[in-house]
């Protein structure tokens, strides 16, 4: 709607027995590199409300929480 180029990440998943090994961080860095290479000015992420580990990963990458989405019944 604004004409701003942006990338979207809907899911990043690391198998439970491989978490806390830096894989998620590596995937995020790769996604950021890809978006910058395409000239995107923003990157948006979808995070499950109970995805605390993912939220921590994104915050550690310097990203900020922008809004919450409501999931109704």
C-alpha cells in the first residue's frame, strides 16, 4: 500500500534437539542479507503468540515488536 519494498518471514523452525546452536540466528542473518540484496527497506516477521524463543531471537537481532494480531475462535 505504501510502495515500500519489504520482505516477509512467516515461519522459521529449528528442530527442538538443535535449538540454541545458532541455527536460528544464521537463518535470520541469511534472510536479512537476502532482503537487503533485493533492496527491501523493511522485513516483517510473523511470530506465534507463544513463540518466546523466536521473540528473543528477533530482539537479539535488533528487531522490534510492532503489533499484535488477534486470533479469534
